[in-house]
C-alpha cells in the first residue's frame, strides 16, 4: 500500500557496499537489509510444463550472481525459488499427455535441477512447489476476504478487487485510468495492456480434469499469482528484502503479487525489486518458428559446455538485453582457456608456498572488481578488472618479478572472485579426482623422465592423452589436466 514503511534493525556493515537499481523506486539505492541475521531473497523459478530454455536461464544465472554477490559482501542469504507445478500451462500439458499432473511435471523438475547444476548455479535454501502449499493459499484468500479485497463470482471463482486496493500496479507503475470496472481476467497470464480483477481461486471445470482441491468456496485450484505470495511469505516472512524475476514478470505477475500480499497483511511486501532484461538470439526474439529456440540440453548437444554457456550469460549487465550467439560461445571457449592457462601459471609459480601480500597491480584490480560488483551487479566491469589482472600477472610472470608468495596471493584472489563469477574453477578437475590409472601413468612418466628415457616418456604421455588428460612439462614438474 502507498505509505507503508519498512522497519529495519541496525545496519549491517558489509565487506562491500552494494547498490541496486530498485524497480519500485526507479532509483539506484544503497542496499540495507531489513534484518541483521540474513538477506531474504525470493527468485522466480520455472513453470515446469517443459524444459527451460536459454532465455529462462538468463534470469536464473542473474539471480545466482545476485546471491553470490550478497554472500561476497558478507551477508548470509536465505533464498526461495518457487516451482510452479500447477497453472494453465501445466494442466493443459498434463491433459494432452494423459498423465496425472505430478507425473507430467516430475521429469521437468528433475531436468531443471540437472540444468542448473551444469550451469554451476548455487542451490537455494528452499524450492517450494505450488501443489504442496494449497492450505497456505486458502488461508491467504481468507485474509483478503476479511479485508474486503476478495469476492466470489457467479461460477464460484474468487477474484481480487483491484479497484479496492490503493496503489495497485506497483512495482510496474501501471496507470489505472483505463481500468474498466468489473472487468475480470481468468487466465493465469495475460497481455500487459489488460488490467482487471484477477483470479485468486478458480472454480473447477472439465478442462482441469483431476487437478482440484477442496476449499471453503468450493472445489477448484489456485490462480498463478497467488502461489508466489503464499510461498514467499511462508519461508521469508510478510516483508522481505529482495524479489527478482525477468522483466516480463513485472506486470501483471509482480503487480498482482504485491497487491494481494500487502492487501492481506497491511505491510509492505518487498523492499527491493530487481528485474533482468530479455535475451535475444542473434539479435532476434527467440522463437520456435525462427528456428532459434534452444534449451540448455540443445546447446550441450551441440558441443558447448555449461561453463561456456554460463560465461556468455554473465557477460552482460542484467538490466540490458543480452544477445546470445554461437560466436559468443566460441569467444567464451577461447577466453576461458586463457584464464585456465593463467591459473596454471600461478599454480606453478606459487608451488607449495603460502599466500603473501598482493602486488600493487592486484590491489588495484581488487578495488575495481569490488566496486563493479557492488554497483548494481556490473559484471562486465568486474570481468574487465579480471582481464586487467591477467594482463599484469602474465607480464610479471614473464619478467620473473612475481615471487611465489605473491603468485599464491593472486591465485587466492582469483578463487575469491570466482565465488561471484562461478566460471574460473567450474569445470576444472580437482587433482584428487584424477582417475587412479592416470595418476599411475603420471608417476611412471615422472620416473622415465628422471631416468632420461625420453621415448618411454613420450609413450606414457600419449597413453595419458588417450584417457582424456593432457600433460605439460614445466619448470615446476609435470602439470596434468583434463583435455
């Protein structure tokens, strides 16, 4: 509601100051959490009626970067990502497949978790499914009735009375001057131009099949918008810090979420709203009719790795449209190989030495990186700081001016940065995870080289390559990594 105010405890002093562009205020704001114990974060998850496409993952990777930056800045995070397993799309898909709703959605839920694992997306604390929270939704509707914001239609469906809620349309800043009194929108999703009373509870009809629950207002099922309000407030409280999603969710979904949540509680719903822009493929809107519609498994089937895809998805500011191309994937492969080579050089230079002080050029890069991630998640600028560090680091290694303790410190800095980026160590094998057969061959090759048996050394190197591992000889000894 207009005029509601958040009440915050004492301010946490973070390791890095964070500024976010708040969709609600349309301003860049210093982020100050509502509570000192944790930042409470709600991120829009998948509607599990099909495999998620690469445009969906643009949003999920942005939300992962946000989570990681909050942690980088010293905050504990409690994140909720919903699983929408009952709405118009999932019901329609289940009916067409001739399956119960839970059987229809289960493979897509499993695929989603496999996909985010391949993209190195950190797990949220909670993944509530809508079908597991029907009682909470019914309770929320009851509170809206008590406040005069819900009413029953002739068919038994329950609607939210938009005109009765002052300030409807936030955070989308919708103008209600064109609202037609009494207009109702029964669909879960509708065009941005349409404004009307939206369904909280839909009375059962034949199209719903066996997807139905009992309620005080008759048999039916919840509207899509209601689900997020009930689940977010259950796990994060009636007021929480941050809500995110794609810009396409801003209206009507987030406007309706805000109205029904604040209407039921009389409290402000979300302090900070963040929305990411669309993803385009080769400059065009993604569409099956254009042949440019890709799921993650489509891209992996074409030979690209989750690491390379993640790099492309983070290499753009979240509030700007991202153009996804195969040329960008090829460039990501080259860039990541360059970063891997620099990491390997640091490891050789550091040896077993403990980290010492950072060289001056690394301190400057650290400052630039921190300022970038704190400035509304400016990952392109953070990557620029990374590349500057690589350039200066390689020059120092070439000149022999980076001592082992300094190399170890720079390596530790890269590891800290990767807690945000998730692409530097992602996909690079842990030496302890090296197959025993490869380790045995490496030991034999080391013995052969010590005995100056060069032919045997070459034979063993080729045998290791057949197993998918690459050996390099460096001043510090053999270095082996997956090819």
